């Protein structure tokens, strides 16, 4: 039996140690915010936080998880969005939206480490998350807005 | 009998949505061409006012026949409806229409068969989303539906309160009586259902609009920013099993043999079974299904087309010969004479096969019982899905329900339904058990019906600093042949305009102007990719035109404007993009250059200017300016998103992406080998919509075609190096 703390709740699962966290979350715990895009940690759609740090859950074996997991569902809610989510709403970033949970989790983790990023730092931090619709210009703008909000709080 | 009478009474209220072109869509009660699909499902107290709106105690539901692949189709339809119905758009629920003829896409028919779209629509009703057609198709229909509903609800309130309807107002989901009393629409639904619908409604003048043309919030933006938007891949239900399929990557080839002895023993595996062209694994978790599928040893039969890219290029080269296979001509002036009288400039261009690769891989969830078939999936073609299900399971069409779910991208990918057919096959073998089938990313890449590769040859002359003759031959497979045979069993008996789309239909007035398409034999199966034929013909046409303009010593922007002098809307688009960029010329010195391209596609005249700088580390794309004539910008924020997103999509593929075939399938089977654009490479993009024309147009696709040629032309202006083959990275480095 594996114990995971997901979005503040302890969950017990009977899965293989090498099952990627993504599939434990999606198919076992029915937490669907993290998305399957590539399965090889290249696209970033599956990004979650482990103790606040962005991790590609499709390449993170359940047995190696050492910390509390936060998914997009645990970051904020439609009623009380996290500052990054609020910035994503303000800039209307999403088109199909499938990559955006991963983008938002990546940005939230990045802004925790760097609350006053310049353009180059944003480009570096966000370039390993793929968006097929081409929302990058708005992702850039939303990260800047979120940084201001978080820095000011 | 009893049931029929009840339905007839309850649904007396039906909107009449007269539509241009003389086809009545929803006047179904008396002289209906198509039955209203909602009637059978209505509960007591609900009224279906048109095929598009349902009103009950819980509020207003927009039954939208157009799928949302991410382009914002649900949102704009909600606003079109709300503008006349006087409801809060963010409170309108959205539900997808089930396949029905009343939802036929007449605008798409118009795109396939110009001037006769309504005929094609009636002959071959396609509830289909594509061709940037949602806005043109729905612009009038949904506002009329909203207005008809509003006026009928007023009649209902007038009847209940013995008032004249013209004394009543509507606001925010309520009819307002002269006394100030407010009655919720839902409370009027039952009365409204018993009276005749109001016809001859007058649409509001745009000056009265509250939403359209203003900055509005996409109705799905909160859900998509908080992880609460469910896509097809997120379907869950009691008893669901998780499946995947490995099919022959030589698409259409069969299975010689397979050995699943190891896979069968793996944890969580319920069942392994053959399906068409492949093998399916059914398990209790998608990852376990993926792992087991990988452990099956499969020997494939050869695919039904040449196995390598090298062979395919040879076939294209062989077919680029003037002759009887020419399928379409643009012929102005006397090209042959002009070519004989001047120094001929000649160049060849090549574009590769491309994958759609939306980020949500193909998936479907199917539950089949002896009574009915339920299909939950992201699809642009529910009509075809239903027909194919009927054929496979033997159920009647009325018992097959296609629930169209939001899609994690498409770009044309979900105009095909192989993944649904596979899921149907699995679910039919285990009736009563719901099955969710998901492709791995690798399966998705290797089983895409791809954007065709294409080869072109331009020949032309210049005279007195002007372009004198332009002759372009394009050879390409037929998308219509490949795609319609898969979907319908045969291709419609009309020429495949996609071979020359974006090439032979441009509004240039070149004195001697000829564009000829040659249909290549079928090779890898192909389909529609965002902007279809224009996605490659824009590149061929605008790169070659740029070479001629350069040879003439002319300015690439000014010469294009001169050549478009007979099409004032195009001139305005180019003038505007020139203004936006502060155009002073294309060769700016110090390794800096600008490229221009113009393409008319899907009725939208679109021009783009790209500025690049050549550095020691490679080319940096710094700025992009775009202008497009769309008649009216209904949703400025989403217009900007679609236009700039189309540019990013096009640049990424032009720079970095190709599919190269070996052993019948592409070597590129995941994103590391097919990167597209990344955020750090994304330039500053400024776009503008022009409203000089009288036709409303959609912007999902037209931003794509000019981007690749504008980039190649900019690289030439910066470096003097003409790159005539995509992807560009093979010839030049990008930062």
C-alpha cells in the first residue's frame, strides 16, 4: 500500500511502485487536472507540485514521491483562484486549455522561487511547457501580472 | 399515439430562423426540411424554442452544434445568442447537439463548393466543425434564434397577464412587466410552449450591442484556468475500464500475427483482443494498458503505400509534369508567350508531411448495451461517428448518442474517427461495460492522417521593375480523396480544390498569371490540417512571388499592393500591416530583415510582416505584425488569440517540424522530435482585424498561411539566403 498526501488529504493506493504519479492521480484517485500529453516529461501538461516544487508527474514513480502533492485542483478554485490562476483568467490565456494546468503549476512554482523575474527568467522557466494552440504571448503577460500580485502581497 | 400528442403539444413553440440563401432551417412544424432534434428529449415544463435554445426552470441552455476544439466556439455562440435573448452569457449553460440535420454546417458547404454550399449542405448534411465556419454560419442564425425566443417569451408573459407584448421589456433572463414585476424566462417556458412562435423578428442594430465587438470574457476561461474543465480524456463512470490500441503504423495494413502471452499475465489486464488493423488491451488503469500493449509482440503486414519519404518525393517529382492530370487552373494573360520573351526565373519549393498532434491524445469512451450506444468523445464530425456506429453495432440511429466533449486541441485532427471506431469495436465485445480508450502519444503521432507533403515549381519573368509573369505548378495528394473515402466510402464528385487552395484563388492581378495543380497518387493517408491547402500553397505562392519581386528590384510590400490594385480590401490589409510595422523596406542592414506575405484563405485576406535578426547564434524572430479583413470583429480578445495563436502554430511548424517516413510510418513519434515553437522563441506579435468588408469571417485558420513565407522572406532579407524547403531549421539555425 502506498500513502500519498494529495491536496492536503491522505490517500491510500494499492499500485505498483513504478506506476507514474500521473496515472495514480488520474485513474486511481480520479484527479483529472494533471493531463497526459507526451508521457516522457517533455510537454509539461502533467505538472504538479511536490512540496511546492514543479514536477512532471508522468515520469515520477509513485514509489519515489517524498512530499506533499498539490495538483491544479489544490492550488485554487473557481471561487478562490490562486494569484497565478487569477492572472490566467484576467489575460484570458487559455484556448483549448489542455496544457494550462501544467503551465499554471509551472508558473506558480517558479514565482515562489523568483518573485521578481525579468523577461529572460520567465522565458527560461516557462519554455519546457508546450502549448500547441500558441498561447505563449499571453502566458508571458500573465506570469508578469501574477508576479506583481504576488510581490505586492 | 399518446406520446406523439404530448410531444406535439409541449413543443408547439418553435423558432423560425429564416436564413439567407432561401433555406429555412428551423421552420420545421409546417414546411420543415429537417426535424427538430430536441423534441424527443424534452421533459415536462421544458420548451425547445429552436434547435438552439432550451429553456426550463433552471435557466437557458444553448444547444450548440459546433464543437469547441479550443477556438472559443462555445463562447462566441453563447454571446451571439445572449445579444438578442437578454441573458447573462456567463450563466447560460452549454450542451452539445446530438447529430441532427438541423445542425448542418452550410458555411462549410459553401467553402467546399463556392456558391452552392446550401445545395451541398442539403445533399450531404454534415454536422461538422471546420473551415473557420462557426462564426459565418452562426452569426445570423443564433441571433435570430435568440430574438425569436425573446419575443415569444414576451408573448407568453403577455398572455398570462392580459397585456400587450409591446408593453413588455426583457432584461437579464426576465420579462419585465410595465409594473416593474420581473418574470424569469424559466417560469414562462410552459406557456411559451403552447403558443405559436413569433416570426419576423428584427435583429438589433450593432450600435445597440452590449457584448459583441467589445472585450468579453470567454465563457470557459475560469474552468480552463482552474483545472475544472473536463475533456474527453477525463470521462469517468461506474465500472469504467481503461483500454489502449496498437494498430499497424503502416496505416491500413493488417496484423500478420501477435503474441500476447507475456502481456496477458501483467497486472490489471482484463483482456487482449484483435481490432481492425491492430490489437487492443483492456485493463483497470490506462498506464497498465499502455505497458501491456508494449509487451505484445506484433508482426505487421506491409502498409498500403510507399514505405519511405525518399520514395514519396520521387513520386511527387514524377507527377510534376504538365499533362492531363492538371486539375485546376488560374490562367490570366499569356504565360507561355511571356516566359519566352524574358529571362525566366525558376525555383522549386518543398513542404513536408505534418502531424496535427493536439496535446490531448485521441480517446473515446463508449458504452454499448442491447438497447443503445453512448459515445463520449471530442469530435468535429458527430454525424459520421453516429453513422459508423450504426454500421458497426447494428443499432438504429435513434439509439446511438454521440456526446461531443470539449477538446484539447484538434487543428483538424478530430475530423477523423478511427479512435472512436476502435473503441466501439472493444465496447461491442463487452456490452454493458463502459470502455475508455486512450492512445499513447506515440500511437497518436504514428496514426495521424497527416497534412500532405507538396512540391511546387515556379517560373516567372519581370519587366521594367515589375512582375510580368507568374507560373506556379503544384503537385500534391488529394485530401478530399483520402479523407472522404474514409468517412463516406467515396469522395464527392467535385474537384479537390485543396490541391491549389491558397494558390490559384488569390486576388492578385499579374498580367500573365497561371497556377496549376497536379494530383499525385495516394501515399500516406492525408487529411485537413489547420488552413488545409493554404497551409502549403501560401508558402509556395508567396515565396516565389517574393523572388520575382526581388528580381524586379521592387519593394515587397509596395509591389504586392500594386499587384492587388483591383481588390481594394486586400490593398487596405497590406497598407494597414505596413503602417503597423512602420515599413521602410525589407533589407534593414546589420543582419536585420523583414519579410511580407499575403494569403486569402477561408474568405479572409491576411497579410503578415515578420522581422528577424541574424546573430552569431542564429536567427531570432523579433516581431510579427498581422492584419486581416474579417468584416466584423465580434470578440476582439479571442480574435487576437486566434490570429496570434495561428501565427505561433505556423512559425513553429515552419521552423522545426516535419514527418519523415521510414518503414511506412513517421520517425517522429513524440514532441521531442516535433517541437513546434517554444515560449522563448515566441516573438512579439501585434495583430489587427479590419472591418471594411460586408462578410463576417472566422479567424481560426487564416492567420496560418502567410507566416511561413513571411518568415522565409524575412530570412532572405536578413541573410541573402533563399530557403525553399520546410522545415527551415535544416538550412539555418534559430536561437
